[in-house]
C-alpha cells in the first residue's frame, strides 16, 4: 500500500490496537463511505494504475523545465501531484498522451497489443471492433510515441539494403500533358529505403521517385556502422553512402538475379521485409501518405526486438513518460 492509500483513509485511531466498539464502528463506516464515494480510487488501487504512473518521477517541470519542485499530495485517483517554483502544479502524466485520458492505461495496453498482433499477422482484427474516430485518435497517439524510435538503430556487420516503392493516392497522382498518369518510377511513387542486418531493421521514406545518392546517404548515414559490408543492387545510388561510411560494397546487377528463386537471391533478407511491409501498407491502403513515415515507424517497431509483445508495451509506456508528447482529443478532431 502506498502513502496515498494510507492517508486517504486516515482516522484518529489508526495506530491504536484497542478500539472501543463505537470507534470501531465509526472507523469502519467512515472508510466504507469514503470508498463508496471514491469508486475510482478503489478500482484504481486494485488495478495498480496509480502506483505504475507514480513510479515515473518527473525530472523537470513540464511548464518551465525547472527541477525545483516538491510533492504536493495526490489527485482524486491517487496520482502524485507536484508544485514547481514557477507556481504550476503537475503530475507524471502532464504533457504525455495519458494526460487527458478518459479510460485507464490498461485500455491503451490492450489497444497496443491488438495493433502489434494486427501488424505482425496483417489480419484485420482491430479496426472492425472500434469506432474509426477512436482508432484514429489512438493511432495518432501511438504514432507520436514511436516518432523517434528508429533514430538510435544502427545496423552492423552484413547489411542488406534495397529500396521499394509505394504509390501515392490516385487523386494526388501527377499526369502528363495528355492527362495520362506518369509511368515508371515517377514522382507518383514514394521511395522507401529498407535496410536490415537480420537483427534490426530500418525503414525510411526517401522521397518521391528514384532516390539520389544524396537522399540515400541522408536516409542511412546514421543507421549503418562504418566499415560494415553492404549487400545491394544499386552501385550508383549508394555510392556516396558506401564511400562516406567506408562500407565494403557487394553489389549485384539485377540481370544476374533474374530467374533466381527467393532463397537463392542475395537480397532475400531485405526482399522479405519489403513483401511484408507492402502487405501491411496495403491493409491500410487508403491512408494519407503524409503518415507514411509513421506507418514505417510502427512497422519497424513491431518487427524489431524485443519480439515479445508484452515487452513492446512496456517499452511504449516508458517512452510515453520519458519523452512526453500530448495529444488532446478535441485538438485533433474538433
Ligand atoms: Zn515550473
């Protein structure tokens, strides 16, 4: 039991061992009545949500970044409050996606587990069960949380790199002077760079149409350890990347790979990821392409370690508190 639970039910006789019958009766009804009037507190105590949230002790004030603040009691559901020297009050949830939640964090856990399963199995199990607006809202929160999760991924050893393309929405596609859609790797195709060392994978949107040396370098320069071996099929596109990172380049010409079975193809490790990624994107085919990098972040989060979905949820909750980003429902869908 935490401090808050003790204090909220405090009676003058808490430390007394011998109570009179009247004291016992009054104390019991005082506590019962208190708990009846604060059902959330009781439920919350059972779910452990407040203990979990309170375990994240803020390091700075979310309003002014000062570290000079003091504990200032608990809110109605047992969340620790703090008061800063700037005069503002805050809680561990202030400024996070949990700040304005109407439902317990456990619902969010359930949502995440469903999304992870959905992404990994690519089965349409989640969206059908939920109002679209709620799904979109939670998806937006999940996207915000995962925004920078690929930043620290650095591949090493043998790295397979290849680009794949995804069409922009029909209504946004450019046409030539005769009104025909542009063909080939035009600006109607979004280039997605995928690199993997079979332990970790990075998926990055490189822009529209064929990637340049510069774009491919910018996309992967922080994600491949220098000195690694690069397996790829685009000598030109990856030249700058190979040179600057001093990679050992093993480049296969596409004509040499014609007729090979999947398992014989030297780019098989990255081709497999392309294939699953396309299935995942196709399951959401109507999405706004501005969100593409967010979908890639989600996909990468699901296929990268830890493989256990429960550990992924733990990682997400840590990210929420360590890297606060708030999204209020009204602000998003007003
Ligand atoms: Zn402050």
